[in-house]
């Protein structure tokens, strides 16, 4: 494809269906028309300056943490109406909570230990980079369809170094139209 064939930025993501929902936002299953792959697009449920600030903080913290067991952020932007979104890897599978509920017997539960260890490794990585998750629970750990473990939902994370707070203040995040 040529640049002329690429979709306009507001047409890049075709939202398909809701994939998940939390207190701050919802995650939509989407197709990235430019790259031809399925992705997850997170959007705010109820936009407000405070919610937008938390949302942008979540995206910034998650993007900063590049680890195989932390969901990667691909893009951040605004929909044509101005609502912020960020795009990340779509992880198909189930939560660790669902896997625990479905594990009958000791051997099945011991089989889940590798996912607990992978999540602990991801959290240790985050701690080394000055970030505390603050909402780690089996519902925020995904087990992908090919066995990967991914820690999600960094919305309550704390940046102990304060670097992201300073960066968001400097950019005027929450009111800045370009993000």
C-alpha cells in the first residue's frame, strides 16, 4: 500500500465489539486498518478532566514498562469527537481468576504457577522502574491463547519517581488536544 491508500487517522481503527470493561474505561476489540491486525482500543467510559488525566497516566505508565508480561501500548490518540483512546496488544484467552476457578484439583492449580511467576517477574520489573501496580489480582492477569502471561490494568499504578506526573503537567495533559 502507498501513503494515499492508508486510512485517515480517524479511520485507522475499526471498532468491532466490547472486549472488557472496568471502572475507568472499556476495551474494544478493533481492527487496525493500516497494519491489518486485531488490536485492543481502550476508551474512557465517562470523560472528565480528572478521568482523562488518570487515563493518560495509565497509558504513559504502561507504555514505559516494556516487558514481555506487560501489555504493550501501540498508539495513543483522540477520536474525531476529541475523546482520548489508546491502542494495545489484543490478548485473547482468559484471566488467571477464570483459570483458577476452572482448575479442578491440585495438579491443575500447580499448572497455573508458571503464570503467577511470570506476573511476579513483571511486577518486579515495574518496581525496578519505579512503578507500583496497586491493583494486582488474578482478574488483572491474562493468560493468552498461546500460553503467554500478561499483566493488565495499570490504572491505579503509582509512579514513585514522579517522572510521569511532571511530564503530564508539562504537556498540559487533560486539556491538550493532540495528546
